[in-house]
C-alpha cells in the first residue's frame, strides 16, 4: 500500500539523543494524520510506539559503521518505494548516497544546523573532522543537487542551505513546534503546584543532554560569579556535565547563588523541575555556531508550560514577544548581569498567546500542503 510519505531520522549515538526522541514523539501524530509514517533508525529499540516505528539497525550492522553507510541503512531497512515523499533529517554526506539515488527527487532534507559551522566545533578527532568537513563542503552540494528540496528550522539556516545547494529547488522554513495537548495534560496534573517560588529563592532551570560549547554554560557560570544582588538564586542544571565543567562550577564561591546538579533525567522528571522553577534558560551561545536566530524545542516547552525564559539567540517564532515572554540579557565579555534578569522577571505581566499556531498539527499540516 502506497503512503503519502515518511519522515526518517537516523540516531547514531546510543542513549544520547533524548531531545531528538522527544521531538519525534511529539510530532508523530501530526505526521500520521497526514498519512506520513514516522521512522527512526537507532541502536536501542525495535517496535512501534506512540506512532513511531523504531528500527534497531545494530541488530544487523555494527554501530560504528552507521556513519559511513547512512543512506545504505535507509535503503535496506525501509521500503522506500511505498512512499510518495521522503523527509530525511539530514545526516551529513557519505558515499552510500547512491543507495537512494533513484529516489533522490522525492527526498526533502530537514536541516537543524549550519553543518559546516557545527563541524568546525565538533568533538571529532582531527582526521575524522576534516574528512567529514571536506566531504560535506564539496560532495554534498553535487550529489544532492537533484533532491526535492530542503526544510530548515530557521530562515537563516534556509538561506545557508540555498547558498550551498543552489536555487533551483524548494526551500521551506519548518520551525520547531510542540504538542499543546501533552503539556496541557501535564500542567493539569500539577496544577496544585505553585509556578513561582514560595521560599524567597529565585529558581532557574537549564537543560541540555550534554552541555556543549554552544550551550554557553561558561557564560552562565561567569554571570553567577559576577552576581552581587541580594536575591538568592538557585540554578538547576539538568544534563551531563564534563569533569572540567563540574570543576568550574565548584570554583564558584557565592553565598547568593547555589547550583543543583540533577544529571540525566526523563522528560517527565525534567518537566516537573521546570514547573517548580520561576525562569528557564534557552540558548546562551548559539552565536558560536554563527546563529543569529534559533528554533529550539526548549523555548516552545517553556511557552507551553507558561514559563518566561532568557535567551541570547531569539527563537524564529517568538521574536515579537521579546521582553514579554522572553528576555535577552546584555552580553559583555562572555558574561551577563543576573540582576538585570531578576529585575526584568519582576516587571513582566502574564501574556496569553495563540498556542495552536505553534503546534505541530498546524506546522505539519502547512508543510504537507507544500511538499505534497
């Protein structure tokens, strides 16, 4: 039976892509409603859950080999002929592209970053980084020139991809959304909990699977070190920190700023901590990857839970709500003023926005109308 399309993601890391998996789980029903299958090639699980088909490729192919045969895995583990359109979360280039070359005209690649810029900052060893960088720079535009088009989470990334792949195809901005019903149910479940601290402590939460250079944890620590206000601040960090980051954090000796390290938590556990905090932190250093605009899952999550947040890179969908729903602190010498953030928080009024326009149902419906 032929279906309208499939959305395909390859997850290379084992147990380290929680953010991506949460996104897929939330948008799956929206794609399913449009007669699109949602498929995830991964190294952890098999089976169908929450509208997503998971295929564990490590059962047949060694995990280390996946980055060299990305498109071969797609062609061997998924029946591509049954789909009219294919949306593939862009996994970078490798020479197994020929495995899907006969299908390339119906492929739309989904981009979440400016790949060459991120490769420069990646933690790959020198040899692997440069091989991938050169392949991405010189081969990707040539071999994928006949694909159907490119989806990008921001207008900036879309312009970047157009400069790489040429103008004779579709370029579509497909920014991140969220599932309002999921958060509505969750908020109702925890409606007895206060959304503001009752203890007199200003509670902040920052979440990342692993805190990388572009998360800007160093800027947060600098701000904590410089803070001289009277308001006591508690910073909740959720995610994995490196030994160097832990050492930097332990070097901060301030009686008015404390840190709580929660480590890796489930999505629901993370949401509970967000609900217990006053303020969220979105992106603090995406400028290190060349971003001037973002589209993060976390910003949408804060909005869904009614939490104001700070960011140094505005979200594609929320630019007009600066100083109302979110705040951009002034960055100077790799730090910002916590007092400025606290004063802003104390000045804001509650603001209602149209959540449906930010929902996956709305965003996916508009996307499928374009790609067919």
